[in-house]
C-alpha cells in the first residue's frame, strides 16, 4: 500500500513470542529491537509442542526447523493410569498430508535458539533484529512511545510489543488487572534421558514418537504427560496432581531440583513402567499454574500484548507457544507492505479483533482439558471410546478448527470492515464457509 512506512519497533521480552515477532516484523521491512530482562543463563529444559498451526509460520518465515532438533509426532496416546494400556489413540499418520505441516516437539532451549538465529541472523529477509539483554522494562509512556528500563536506559519506538510472558509488566502498564486464581492442579516437571531409561531396563518410549498421557479421565487432576524431544534423546515429563497434595503456586523454575521422592509421592498406583521412568527423573522443577480469565483488550495506543502476556493459558492443549507464534504472524501480516496503510491504531485494533476470540477459545478449552483429556484437540474426535464424555459436544475444540484456519482471510475480513468495504471472500473468521467440524458445527450455517 502506498502509505506503508518502516517502523521502529520495540519488543519487550525475548522469549518464544518475542523472537517470533522479531522475525515476522523484520521480514515485513521494519527495524526491530528486542529488550530482554535476563541474559538467558540458568534456563531449564522442557519440551514445547508446535502443532501444524505453529509450524506453518516457521516455514513461511524460512526458519531452519532442523536446528530445533524436533521429534515429529506420529500419535497422541492416552494410557490407563494403572496398567499403561492405551485407552484412546489419535493417529497423526495423515496429519502432514491433511494440514500441510508436521506436528513438531521441540526442547524449549533449542526452539528458542532456532528462533533467535532467524531473528538476529544476517540471513533471511529484512534487517536483522537487535537484541539487548539485561534490559528489564519498568514503564512505558503510552503517548510518546518512551520505554524506561531498570538499568536507567531509555528508548523510543513507533510500535511497542509486550512479549514479556505470564508475569508481564507491559500488561499492567496498559491498565489490565488480571482476574486470576491458582489452579486446583499442581505440576512438577522432570527430564529423563532415553539412554538412562533403557540402561535401567525400562520401556523405550522414544520409539513411539508420541505425546503420551497417563490418566486425565474421570474428572481427576492426576495426569502424567510425556513428550519426547531432542530427536528422542530426551523425555520431558509433566506430572500433574491435585493442589492439596502439594502447592507450588508461588514457586518458580530455576531453583534446586526437587527430590524424586517428592515427585513420586502422589502416584502410589501409577503404571510401574512410567513410575520407573520418573524414579530416574532429573531437574525436577515446579511449574506454577494460574488460571487467568480472558483480558478485555490486548492493545492501547501504539502498544500491544503478545503470547502469554496477553493470554496465559493452562498447558493442556499444548498451544501456548503456537498461540504466541500465531500472534507474531498476525502482526507480521498486518504491518506488511500489502496490508499496512500507515495507520498503527487501525492495525492494532484488527490485531485484537483477530486474536482475542481465537486465543480465548483455546484458553477455555485448555482449562476444560485440565481434568478431562477428551476435551484435548485430537482426543476430542475419538467419540467411540467407552470413556468419552465432554461438557458440550458442539463446543469441543478440534484439529480442523486449529489447522484449517486461514489467518490472511481472517485479517482481510476484519480489515475490510474497518475500511468500510464489503468482504466478499468465502471465509468466516478465517474458516472456510461450509466446513463441517467433527463437533457437528458447519461454518457459516445459520
Ligand atoms: C516449562 C514450560 C513448559 C511449556 N510447555 C509447553 C508445551 O508443551 N506446549 C506449548 O505450546 N507451550 C508450552 N509452554 C508455554 C510456552 O512456552 C509459552 O506459552 C510460550 O513460550 C509463550 O511465549 P512468550 O514469549 O509469551 O513467553 P516466554 O517464552 O515466557 O517469554 C517471556 C520473556 O520475557 C522476558 N521478560 C519478562 N518480563 C520482562 C520485562 N519486564 N522486561 C523485559 N523482558 C521481560 C522473560 O525473561 C522471557 O524471556 C511451556 C511453558 C513452560 C514455562
């Protein structure tokens, strides 16, 4: 568009979302500086999943996905709590064929390094982003675009993106006061190397290339989630249990590892194979779980929120990172030469209209899946199994909704309305009109 101009963009927070938006915006022709409060020392490893709706943007941005050393998932397996026998399996054999992209499971540090290389590297479209570490944002003047940091530095930007995670400072600066409560569920995370598990004579779960779940049925909080990463060399275990059996709501990652006794205590009846794996677990860390109600808005002035800063969610749909990547993609499109008219306010208003409904839907489905695995994308289609129960069949979140979504179409629809034009496309909120979801809903039907 004729009024496109290069913006000087400040990104507060250099995590998964911050790096992603730096890639998207440098490719769109803007000058990007990322301000990160830490120097990345002392990060703990855990898996992060990136389903097709996240992977597609990595490819569109030319990210070297192999650098993330992912495991490409072939199945989702739900196992019986005591016997370990499969109860519900969702096969991903035709996943890439159907959706065009694979389901990757990354180790968070590898994923972060992969994204950082694309954001800051000389290769790739646009000007490499600049990273400033040990810059903790203290305040932003919403009228002038001035950011002040704890180290007394000051910066000015045309557009500021708050990608500063669940404890976001930018969110408070925008005047959002989260309605939140500690979850009734607690979580400890443990790492197990495949090599040590095999040496100890235990099952080699890496062979399944699957995201595996023990329990999660019958409204119970107990659940073990196993995700393989680093090409299968590392098994990342998320171990959930009722909060009354251990409260970690005020703890954070990075402290000394908890003991395996503490990890195993809530699970006297757990399948002995996975119990054995947990028994050799390392780097045992609590993961704080807080339930946030959706925020009323995610932008004000020339500032917006992205990722966990704008919509923290429970981990049970494995979509936290994907939603941050999608946010980044939306900003990359809205500020591209094709769509940006020079009106930052309009672009951010459309960003909010496109992102809030979608993330809110994933957020609430993630809260339901915390105690009912049948609500989890994938398993939500396995209606034939005897234990299948969901709150509202018409409301379940399905793979179709996540992966058939066309963000360009969603943005075009919302932009047309803002610009007083009639949208003539055959999509509704990014989904093709006429698409029948497994929930029985047909997109666009009266
Ligand atoms: C242990 C763990 C496991 C997870 N597993 C999964 C999973 O399996 N699947 C999945 O999809 N998601 C998972 N997630 C969630 C996922 O990592 C996040 O949803 C996703 O990374 C969101 O990215 P983000 O950039 O919004 O936040 P983050 O990646 O948390 O990044 C925020 C960044 O902002 C920085 N920062 C904070 N405050 C300031 C400030 N004031 N000034 C400057 N910088 C600041 C932080 O240091 C950090 O680098 C997991 C999260 C954790 C913690």
